[in-house]
């Protein structure tokens, strides 16, 4: 009885060529060209065919495990760890943790296939890429640094919502600075920028969005004063250009970095049990170093465009909120509703109508400069706190930090009328709640 053989399409093609060789209708060189193999391989197939017939064409490895087949115990160990610790990780990140933390030698594709089979991870169909004009990377480190704030639930409900300030170099893709702050504010960027300058020096330019911290967005104010924001004025003093992107796609490098950080950094914080800004900021240098080792590239030029801080670059003064004012004949100047009285040994007329700069840092400490030298002063008048103007990005924080009146506050006990010792409550109209 003839034996039933299972053959692939390639093996069937080889069998047909061997039969033509047997009938001497084909030469071995022509057979090699038809099959896309060498003449030596055709000779090997011909010997197997002459010895075993069609069975000699069938692969001897069929039905056997691959030489690179992973041990079932290793696969089960990897699967248990994924389900226990890395269920919401992507295959790439899960593969890194299995190899680096648990020392399991397994390929990324094996992890991917394992997660797909177990329905832990579902592959997504690639989106049709949008058409945007390509912009070549800058050549040098420090030539252009993209900056942005990423508002996200970084602690997954274990801690307060916060914003991550991201500084990424355009030429290399290196994360130059990461810093968690409660809100995206002028002083927050000043703090992160100070860290950057002290570590690397001054870059040639910052590339940002059109946030009000970087750019004056009201058309009616562009013709007044310097036309610069407080951050813009500070960077101008440091000789750092600010370039504002016209669209999110234009600063795609930092936008893509934000997406990666919202995946990887969130999971790293969870694995380490970090749930507050202070501990997170302490961990960021370690994370930044690991990220750059994995993803940063070499620039086209070895030149470093960073410039060192000069002796005249006093960051304690430059990175403050500044307002220019003119002293009155009584040597007072007003800023943010506070009236400051200048104390000086000079005759009063020497400083009348002098132009001074009121500098206030993040802690509320004030310095008044005259010709870049500090003046002594006292607070002449400080009015009660009034309503403050805030932007939409800091509104939630202002509402959360607002303290309600104390339990013994008079507002909670109604009010009393003249001649009436008992406080009366406000009478609501009939039918109101």
C-alpha cells in the first residue's frame, strides 16, 4: 500500500523539478535557477530523491520542536510573572523587566506572542500616518531643546495629580531634565531650568508651545512694554532664544516623549511604590539615565552647543518675577498691591523718580534693585488679599488649596442687628431651598 505523504508547496515544486531531472528534461544548473538554490543544494536533493523517492524531498524536521524552542517551564514562569506584575505592560516593557529584573532569557517576540495567546495584550492595527513636513534633527547637542509640561495622573490615584516638565534635546533625543511640579507655572519652569543650567549650561534655544508662560498671546498687549512674558524676559537675559511651535506636530519629539513617559514612568513609579512628588523627583535622575541609555542617539556633530553660565548670570535674580517701577518723591514704589518704602542714607532728592526693579522669587521674598544693586526697604502698606486672576491650567489647584472659613468664623454664626443681642439668620424667600 502506498504511503501518504504531507508536503508543502515548496516541497511539491522540488519534487516536480526532480522528476524532470530524472526524465533528463532539465539540467542541474537550470534546476538550481528554477528553485532559487545553489547547484550543490540541487545535487543533495537529487541524491535524496534517488535513494528515497518523494519521501526524500520532505523535511526531516516536520513535526519536531524547533532547536530554539523555549523550555515549557521558562514560558510558564514568564507567564506567571506577567500576570502577577506586568498585566498592563506592553510586550517591549514586559520583556525588559523579565530579562533585567528576573533574569529570564526570552525574546521580545516570544513575550509578544505569549501575551497575545493569553489575551493579555491585543495588537493594534497601525494607524494611517498623517502627512506632515519632515524636519531634520539639529546637528549639535544643546542647539535646540524642546520643553513641555505633561499634566497626567502620574501616581494613578495614589497621590495628587501633578505635571511633569520635560526637557528633551532635539539632536539626540536625550531627556535633559524631568521635574514634577503641582502646576505648570512660571516659577515651576524657573526651578526646572535652573537644574538644567547648573547641569549642562545654557542651550542656544528652547522650543515650546504657545502657552502664556512663553508667549504674550493677547494681541492688544503686544504693543505695550517689552512684549515679553516673565519667562521670556529671563531667557533673554541669559541669551537663550525661545521659539514657539505653531502646532503640536511641529514639536513632535517632546509630544512622543510625553506619551512614552505616561506609559513607562507611570509603571516604574507603581513598581517602586512612589506616590508623592518629592520621592518621584528623587527617582527621576535614575529613570532619565536608563531612558537615555535605551533611546538616545548620537548627534551628527560632536560639538556641544551649551554655553557655561557667566559670573553675571545671577539666577537668583534673573529667575524671579520682575516689575519695573518709578520711585515717588516719598521714595515709595508699588508692586502687586504692596507699597514698599525705600530706606537710604542718600538725600531723598537723589532717588526721586529713579527707575527700580522689584524682584519676587517663588517663596515671596522681594528684592528691589537700582542699577543692579539692592536697596533696603520696608513694607509701607500691604492691602488685604483680593481676587486673583488665574489661568485654566492652575484653576483646579487654586480651588483645591482654598481653605474654607474656620468653624468659629463669624460668617458661620449669622449676623446681629443693632439693638438685637441674638444673631439672626438670613431669611430665604418662600419656596427656595
